[in-house]
C-alpha cells in the first residue's frame, strides 16, 4: 500500500467509510446509500490507498474497523458534517429566503412542540426546507451537524449566538383512567404505592436529579425508558405517573397535574446557532420563528 497518494481523498469516500463503520458490511452500507456493493468496496479501497492505511478487516460477521479506522472516525464525521453544511449554505443563495436549515432539539420538543411552529415558518417562506435531528448533544452546532439548536441547558461555547427563553415547567402527571383505578396520591410519600414512569440508564443529569429527589430512583420505577416520547406515551396510555411538561399536558384534559406544590421543575430553555450564520437569511428567519413560537408555547399557562 502506498504511504500516501498524491490525490486528496474524495469527500464521498469518507461518507462511505462512515456508513461501513455504522453498518458493518459493504452490502448494508450500499443499500442505505443507494450504491452497489462493488462501488462501496472501491470507495474503501481508494480511501485506504490514499491514506496508506488498512481501515477494515473481514470478519465472520462482516467488516471490522481497525484501530486506525476507529481513530479516524470522528475526523471523518467532521468532514461529513462540514460537507453537509456547505451544501446547505450553497442551497440558500438566490432570491429571498431559501435553502435548507438543519435543526436539532430533544424528542419531546421535536415531536410535540416544533411541528406547528415550523409549519407556519414554511407557509411564510415556501422555498425553505427543514431538516430535524432529535438529539441533546452539546456539540452539534460547533461541529456543524446542525445550524440551530433548541436546548434545555445554557450553551457553553463562545462561538454560539444563544437566546434564553425562560423556564419550561415540568411536573408529575397521570391519566384520569389510571387515577380512577389506583387513586390519586396526596403526597410524595404516597407515590410509593403507585406505578412510576421514568428513565432506564443513568446520566449525569439523572444522577443530579435523583440527588434532589431520591424517591425517583430507578428501583422505584415500574416503567423504564430512556426515550422521553416513550415515557409520555406511557403516561397517556394510563400506565402510571410520570414527568412531563405542564404546558404540554394541559392540552389534554385527560391528563392530571399531580402534587404541583410538592414537585415542580423549570427546564432552562435556549435557542442557539453558530455565530457565522448570523448573516444567513434562512437561519435568521428560522431562529426568530423558533424564539417567537417557543415563547408563545411557554406563555400558554401564564
């Protein structure tokens, strides 16, 4: 294998490399990318030749990445994100607000809150396209994996434009059907006799939360899921008592807000984007629409 080819590797080869890393085989990568298996194989061969490295070894169950591939993966992901960002910027040039904006937000915000906000934005700017990523990763914006983020924590990076919208209240809720069958708890202590809905795997935030509310431990949970959408679905189905946004639950008359004086939290809510996008019309109108729409959502219970 050459120590290094004269030609710079094709950006598309990095994309193929990441897909083979994720899927573990040439054929699976080809199916997801719309390429033939031989084409995927050529991309990997060309990248290995250009870098002078062996990236995969064939194993009994597919292709296994070498140590070199594992070390290169985050850099390839950065190239892929930058390439996508470049295409979004290129698509925005023309008359008026146009092109693609890539957003990232939590599951609940993405599914339950943003759709009407984004629908109104699209009606006002028909040439605007939206890509939505459900994620809570703090580094999405700096790595250009998204243009704008809605986050329930203050962005720490200096390279971001961030606007604080205030706190979204969350509280304990249950369906009327569950309460009719199992009774309504009159205190936090009474929750021990009920089916509680919550997390599965601990995170730094969950550990901090449990330190403040020790009754909400994993051992006390009857339904466990790391998906906030799954937890909300269980509450709506009448499985038990769980935590959800007060403004969101208020839209469903069958959901009852329990023990509001004994348990209430505010989720600090921010909209942020990379400062390099300040002059981008597509990002500016989207940022403004998110701020206005989320503020309206948060005012509904005021």
